[in-house]
């Protein structure tokens, strides 16, 4: 999809004729892996379709040691595709000419209808799993037949000799020539491997890149972008509730902090487009936002007509894509990861409805996002936006499992952040889109903070600021009565959690020469969140003379309380202990 898409204009242009997508499946996996059905469901959706993918099932009629009757509830391995009205072509892998005809038929269908097509290539494994396993332990009768069965080359040579296309001697000569070529190639490889071998891919563990990108935006440009984001066509009727929210954004670029999270995000996207950086955002309910905070796609309250102001910015020099995804995490995150790899110049974002739901895509996270660089030298700018926070919504809607990402961070492979202000989020998004060192980004995004009046930023913070890995906030004394009563407590926030910003934390500690102890405060249980990652780092930096402890919920197997009263009691305890 990424290669099929032109991103050099405000609205992306998709041309399926530019690339033919081919997916190769195993027969056991095609029937049993849920991601196959999830991916088929993407095929005809506006934000994910490829104009037809050719699926080839390498059907060996066995899954490692598992027979078909143990592996699926359907007659054919390909039957899943019937539920999506996808044509299925069954072909005998022993017949090369029939295989060519099957591919040609599939291609004709794709060209005509721009839909998926499945080829069920029915064959066998001659030497077991990976062509190296012993299959006769579990499929003895099947392999008695395979041992007696001629190879594809032998069958095709016999047919050509029978039809008078070539003689048996010519067929044998071709066979020997190809065999000798393979022998010479293998010998050459063995000689090559006797040397020092390939240099391993080395990943820099340093956070600081050669040059930090400029993320501040000139005030005049910011005002122009804001006007463009709020411009509507004549006669467009905005929902009355939404109109008030948009009116607030119209007047938010003054001296006072009035820019909320959704507004800062929209300005970050718009400014990246003005810089020529394409942006793609997809996820469940992402057009409006799970918490009704985004509203980048507007719906006429009377006609239902859709209008996307960001597609009409005169300053935009790149494309903006925004798509509500189907209710899938695994396939959609995988799709967006692949898009980000093929379009390294674009900022691609996948948003979870709640951060907890990212666990439905854990395979993509573990196999690709975390380890893709080390395994294949594959870079990705993908950002995961994971709503995270303990606000009494229970164990399924509180935790994005921050601890997992911090445990998986190594060799500078990812970035993990938790922003506390809209300005920080603004600069983080722009930093990710413009950074020369391409890495995936995981962001713990807010929920209740989205509308908290105290969690707003001023325009000046966007036009003059930058992303701060560590925030020292002495102004908190004046912002909260309880905080003012605890003048002996200084508050700092670590907003870039991985790679750990050692220099910035050391600088923060040095600002308080009378420091008696360091406390890591978190809402999560002590076996979750950032504690296991951050506290050892703080102990090293603080030194033996300054004790380090943590305040958190006690260890738990479930992420959060299910009862509002219990939640409130725990929140009150955390604040009380922190300010004691």
C-alpha cells in the first residue's frame, strides 16, 4: 500500500497498478491463524486495500506433524476465503503448466476486479518439515507414497518426451547441467563462508543523535495553520457541541495556556505537512478520537457530509491519511508497521482505543517493532499511541503495560515516552517525524488529561520550545494548595523513559543541593509501570549518599481496581505519601 501511494500532495493518491502484492501462506497457518481472516477483512477497506492481493497457499497437506483432520474444520485449507467472496483456484503442484495457468487466471481477475484471489497450490514436502525433519515418525503411510512418487522434474520431463518436445537424452543433459550448477554454487558458498563472515548489524545504544531536529514552529505559520484547520465550506453545519470546542481552538493561540491535547496534536500534524513530512494515522475510532478529543474529520449535522479541513491546508506539502480501522489490533498494527518500513519519510501512527488493547498485536510488537532492526536492519518510524492512566475505569481500560516496552528496550531499538502537557506531545510528534535516527516510538497518551484545564499549553511553548526528556516544574507550588503545604518536596517528571535520559536526570538532581532522598511515584502497581526500569537508574545516578525509594500501588496480578471507591482510596494514598 505504501509503495502504491503518492504522498507529495495534501491528499494521498492510491494507485493499485503500481505494485502487485503477493502473500505466501502455509496450509495449516492459512486455516488456523486468526490474522489471516483479519487481513482479508482489510482488503476492501479504503485505508488498507491494495487493489487485490494474490494469496498463494503452499499446501503440503500436513502442518509439521499435524494432519489436516486435526488442523481445520473445513474440507479445504483455503475455505476461509469463501467468507470474503474471494475466488479460489486449486492447482496440482506437480503440473507446472497448470500452475502458470492458475497464476495467469488469478492475475486476470485481479486486473479486472481489483480484488484478492487465492491459489491453493496442492503439493507435498519430500523431506519433511523444513526439508530436514524426519516425517515418517508421524506420517509413515503418506511418506511411503511420496518415496515412490516421481519428482516434478521427472514428471514434466516424461510429459515433454511423450509429446515429442525433446528427447530423453536432452532431458537428462539438462538435468545434469542444472545439477552441476547447483553443486558449483554450493561449493562457492562454502568457500565464502570460510572467511570472516558478515559484520553483525550494530545498533547504537546512545540516545543523542548527531543533530536534534528543530520542532518549534514560527508563530505566524502556527496561526495560519490554525485558521486552516478551523476553516469550513460555506453552508457546512457543525454539531452544536463540537462548535463550542472549535471556537475555543480559534481563540487559543494567545498568551495564556489554552491549547489542549487534541488541538496540539492537530497543529503538530499540520506543521509536519507544511514541512513536507507525510502523516498517516489509523486506529479504532481515530477520526473522532476514542475520547471525542480529535475531530479531524467533521460531519455535517444536517446532511452527514464529511469534510476534513487538514486535507485543504494551502501550506501542506505532503499527504495526510486518517482512517478508522476495523476492530482489529494484530492485522492493522502489522499493516501500519509494514507501511512505515516502506515509507520511512512518513510519520505513521497506530492508535489503540485503549492502551490495554495493544496486547492483541503482541506478535507484531515482539517480532517486528522491537527486534526488526537487530534481526534485519529494518528501520521504522511507526508510533504507537496507547491511552494509559489510572482513572477508575477498571483493569481492562487503565494500563497500556508500560513495563513490557521498557523491558524490551535495548541497544537503542525504540523510544518510550509519557508526556504530561500538550506542548510536550506536540514537540514529541514533530521530533518523531523529523528525526534523522529512525526508531519506533511508544507513547503513553492521556485520557482524563485531555480536558483538564491545568493540563494545557500556551502558543509560546509551541513556537519557542522543544521536547524535554525531563521536566523540572517549580511552578507546581503555586498551582495546588496541597502542593504548597509541602514546600519541602520538589517535583520533576521523566517524560522520555527509554532510552533513559541520564544527563538530564543528573542535571535535575544537581538543581537541589539540599536533596535528602529521591522518590519515584507511579500510579501503577509496583510490579508494573516504570518502577523496575527507573528506580535502578535513579539509584546509580543519586549515589550511595542519597536514598531512593518508590511509592506505588502494591504488587498485583490485575492492573487496576474494578471499584471506583477502591480506586479513589488508592489515588488519595499515593498523593498523601508523596507529599508527606
